[in-house]
C-alpha cells in the first residue's frame, strides 16, 4: 500500500489519516520496520514528511516465524514466543530459537552465538551475536556490560507492597527445582519488583534483575506467596493466560566494542493487558 504526501506533516499522524489502522497497530509496524518513506525503512513516528514523498506499508519478509526487534552486522535480537526453547536439549534440537535463527543467518553467510537464554515458556527479548569476539567478551564480562534486564510478570493475588527487593541465595536440586537456601549452599540472587496494576485475583509487576540465576523470578515471586500464573512448578494454582505469565520486555547493554548504549523493548503481550481490562 502506497500513500502520496500532499502537505508537510509527520509520519504517524499521516498514517492515521490515510489508513484505517489503530495507533497501536501503526506503532508496531514502525517498530518492526514495515514502514517505508521513499523506499527507505523509517521507524520514528515523528519523522517529518514533505509534499511529494511516498509512504508505503510492506510486511517485512523475515525468514523467521517471529519478529526481529533489531539486526545489524554484529547482533540480532528477536521477540521469542512462549513455548519455544532458547537452545537445544536432549529431547529437542531443531525447534529452538537458536536453530531457527542459525538457519536464517547461515543463508546470509553469518555466524551465530547464544549469549543469554530465556526459559522455554518465558516470551520476549532474546539476543544473539554474530561475532566470536563479541561473544567471548559478553560471556566472560556479562555483568559489566549488561545494565538492564526487565520483565513483566502476572502473579496470583493482590500484592500489598507496591514495590520491593528480594535478596537471598538460590540452589538447584537434582530434580532441577530451584529453591532458596543459605549463603554457604547457594548463589546470591537479587530481584526488584514494582506493581503496575492489580485486581483481587492478579497483579501485574515490572521486574528487574541484578543477577540472572535459573528460574530466579519464578522462585522469588513464589516465595512472596504470589507465584506467577501458569507456573505450577512453583506453586501456581491458576492459569488464566493459558501460558506462563512472564515476558522479557526490556534489555539494555553497553556494546563492548563501540561503547554505545543499546536498548531493546518488547511490547507487553495483549493477553496480559486484557486480563485486567475484564475487571
């Protein structure tokens, strides 16, 4: 679909006037690089338009079954869907984010290295790097360069405290259950949370990590007697979303080579929002 600019304006108001799409739809099209101005991708909603320019909307022809949030010669950041493994397991090696992105990059003669992971049933931001040098630096100095790891969590019940920090030690059992333990037997885990909205049955939290232990958020929120919905492994008894209520929505790191701050954001799943609109 193409639209000719008749008078000077800015991109989002122009698209709202020319199409029947909602503001949220257009912002997603901008974010996922589907809007072109004179043949060039434009992602800024306030981009100035001049008379005579051509604005077009084209579905991005990704060779991936999920959105690419960002890609350059060194990085690729995807929006991983719930249910997809980050990497291979003993039971599954093909239906993983790593395998799918590897196939896509191999077709472009590029390499792939996994620098962090999400639980299978956690959706959201997952980053891969294409350079062995960048992989080595991030792998060995992760906490030095990674500054923000943010999540949206839907938990059972209405939390009384509007914000808080959980700071303790975690260990993993032989059956792969993570549990809170003593300093001598575990690794320190720090989680910060803030209530965004709540109703009698559920609360939506914004969660940030200082550490990245396995199942950290799930164990910590369960320890408050507010387990993440759909997380029967850690004592949830409800599943209104028909999935785990955890989404990685923000990730920011300092690029070790360019020293540039790189920040990625993934929209909160609509099913999370709808849970509260019904109330």
